[in-house]
C-alpha cells in the first residue's frame, strides 16, 4: 500500500482528472473498483491493505485485491508517461532524453502494428533530437528497431551502415558509461573503496584515463566529467595556470554543446574558473565568472549561497566594499542561510570583516559579537574570529582587553596546537609586539619584523589562502596602519 500511496501523491491535478476520465467508460466490473480504490487512496481514507479491503466492501480474496492494486498502479504509470511533457523538465538535455525515449516507444508500437511509414517518421524526429544531444544509446536502439523490421531496409549497403552505426554508438556508449564510473569513483570514493583501494578519490591516474576516453570519443558528456575532475585536481594542488586554461575550455564546452548545456553546468563551470582566478588574486576576472554563476544557480539553492561567499571574497579583494556589503545582504536574506548551524555566524563574521576594512569599527565589533558559535569551534574560523577581535580592539585602543584576549588565545593554542601554523603564530607575535609598543606599528623588533616580512612575502609555511578563514590579512592591515601613521 505504501508504494501505491506514494504514486498517488506525485500525481498532478490534470493527471488525476485523466485517470478518472479513463475509468468513467465502464468496460468491465474491475474498472469502477479501480476508481473506487484510487479515490480511497487519494482522499487519505485508507492507509493499509486491510483498511482498503474493508472500505471496498466486497468479498475479495487477497489474490484478487493484489491484482486490483497492481492494475491501478500500472494505470497510474501509464498516465504519468502519457501526460508528462518535456516542457516541465528544466534542463534541455534531460528533456531531450525523455522526449527521445518517448518517441522511441511510440515508434516501436507503430512498427509492431504495421504502421511502418508513420513509425519511421517518428524515429527520424527522435534521431534528430538524439544526435543534437549526444544520446548515443538511444540512436543505437533506433537503428536496432529498424534492423529488426528487416523489410524496412532498402539494400545491403543500408544494412551495413545500420550495423556499423550500431557498433560505433555502442562503443561510444561504453566509453560514456566507463567515464561516468570513473567520475563516481572520484566524487564518491567511499562507494568504491574495495574495488579501487588507494586509487579512489581524485587522482592523476584516473584523470588521465578520463582524458583518454574524452580524446578518443570526442564526447562532450565525457568532457564534462574530465574537466570537473581535472580542474578540481589542479586547483587543490595549486596548479592555477592549468586550472584556468582548462576552465576556459570547460566554460566554452558547456556554453556551446547542447548535450551538457544547462544553467547548473554553466554556473558550475564558471564557478570553477572563477575560483582559479581568485587563487591567483585576479579579482576582476573572478568577479565576472562568479557573477555569471550567481545568475544561473537556482536563486534559493545552497550552491548559490556558497557562490555568494566566493563573490564576496572577489569584491573584497578588488576593493569594491560597497558590492561586498551588497553580497552580504543577499546572503543574509537567502532562504537557506540557517540550514547549517555554521553558515549564519560565518556571514556575520564576513560582514564584520568588510566593515572593518571600511573603517566602521563599531559596526564591525557589533556584528562580530552577534553570534558566538565560531568561538565554540576548534578550527581556523575560531582563530581568525579571535584575531579580528584583537585587531578591532587595537583600533578602539582598548589595551586592557587586548592583553586579556591575547593571553586567552595563547591558552587556546596550548590546547589546540595543530591550529598554530607559522602564519598564525606570526600574526599573534605581531599583535603582541604592537601591544608592547603602546599600539605603535613601527619598530616592532627584529624577529617580529622578520615574521611580518615572511607573511607579506608568503614564504613557505606563511602562505595566505584566498578561500580560507583569514579574510582580512593582518600583515596588510599592519602595513596600511604604518602608512597612515607616517602621513600623520
């Protein structure tokens, strides 16, 4: 009964009307029984097979009732297929797949009943769709249908062509299926641990295998999986030039090939390219691509919310603080902002960061303390929250609290030593030196100046992550303060 109830729930109003219309023409005693059972389920009056049997009020055997239920289920499935329209499917390539398979089924019925010419016309229409959207399996099935009705084949040359096309499309389909398997191995490695062992996850060996399949088949569908894996691999290994080169090709492929073109794929490819630009500090180009992603991701979706953070970082790096604040406002009004516990507190932190660089110190302090969730975690966001808090207190010249916060942070690192990276330790030492100097930023001492220089130069171990929790670079802040003090 649960399966039948779930089926009835997904029916649209028009589909329910059609089903009732079909049952209005009584052909045998079972039709009104199917309608009666459907009405009972649709109204929610029955929740179990036992209740349905009682409500029907007939002396049905369990076997007869089971047949009745199965026939109703088949009728519902037929109505779903009959009524479903590709116009209701958002992605053009998925709509094309549905339409092509529907036409293939129609042609099969026509040819089996002897309406050969009409069946061929339907197949020609389906083949046009299949070729445009790279539906190679469907093309092979169409050719097989024609080959089965051998009297439709005009001569032996046509037969050879049909045989050859079937073989070529099956080979290409095999490549696509294998490429999809490799993509799953890399994106969901836990499912393939036993089969692939250490080779699971995104790695160069699997990427090279994907590339070979892509070059061999020239399939855009394989190209989609190849570029996704290669760009992610390149970005995670700081190969940003390679990621940008591949990202440009990926964007063009998605934009121009109907078989993989969709708003989500346009958004995703631009986001990957924008991320690569962000990591080389090319903020202007990253804004262009993150903006394209923002326009194509579903407005209320989680992907858009994550993209807004990247767009915010790009605007902040570009120095366009007005746009950065606008992006914060968009995020804070996003319907999924509270879906995860950490998301809203992070956005309060991001809002505080842009207010800090704008000179709105009081606003930055207020928003930083709107939520204490980040301070309860043991991660980089906690660390950067505390560092920003100390920077704000230095701007407010609150020396007593600065000393207290620095000592509290040192105790935190004593319990969480893994978070004390060379760059973070340098930041803490620089803040301590500024406090010792009476909140002056010049002449912080030889060792401290060396740490500041290594942070600015991003020496090994002191690298700054454009996607990380250190949104405001403390080293840049110190340099900007020095410039202001020198002017004074």
